[in-house]
């Protein structure tokens, strides 16, 4: 019919525990491709873990569906008094920025309703468009993360220098305590201590 407007089905956001892996599998595969293509990162191991938790109905979060197709999802985990936003991904076939904001807000609403939750952390990859503005709007402090890539085929063997006197030894359990102290001191007054309280 000439002049007729196409009516789009409304976006439905539902609890992740009410969906199946099969319903969101294409979305997970698209996300894995982003990790591989943009960061040269094999994300399949992480996705298998996500799928196992989903199958057990043990992963908290939400999924956005449009016309029966999974458009985006997010999830979080709880660790004592801390909430960790584990992932937020929106397919490039949908309005990424608006939908990403909605998923984030739904997730934060759920998390803030949890008694005794004192802290929320996130390390989100911006595959789904920019996430800075919605995170700032919700009171998060942002820190820049740098991913580095080294082509091992082109790497020239370095000459022995200041580190030439180092000695490599097999791991032994007696190293636990000195290594724990070294790690603690390495992160003292470091920005990672603000980002993740486990570094303290």
C-alpha cells in the first residue's frame, strides 16, 4: 500500500536466565569475531564459560530481542560485596548506542537493588559503540586501557643488556609469599589499584 508506514516490533528486554544459548548464539559468534578481528584475541574459551553458566540458568543479566532476534546482551557476576559487569554487547545490525545504554541501565538497576553491594566494576570493550557517556552518567570513573600488539615474526632478538644477569628457575611453592609481596608493591599507588580492588 502506497504511503503505508512500516511498523517495527518493539524491543523486548528480558532476564538472561529466561533465554537459551541457542537464542543468542549468533550474537555470541558475532562478538567473538570482534574480539578476533579487532584485538587478535581468541574469545571462544570465555564464550564457552558464558554458555555453561547460561545453560545452568546461573548468569545474571539481560537480553534485548527485536522481532525474535537477539540484538544485544549484558551480564554481571557478584563477588562478595562487589558487582562485576562482565560483558555488554550489541549487534552492529541494531542501534548500538541507544540499545547499549538501555542494557547498561537495566543491568545497573538490578545490581543496585542487591543488598550490601558496595562497589561496581566494569572493563567493557566498546564493540557496541561508545560506552563512556552512559557510564559517566551513572557515576563511574573512567580509565584508559591500552591494548598492545607485537608481531613476533618481525621481532628482532634483543641484545643482552641490563636484564642479562637474570636467572630463570622452576616454580616452587616457597615463592608464593615473596611473589605476593612483589605483586602488592608493584601495584602500590598505581591506577590499577583504583580500578580493581584485588590489586590492593
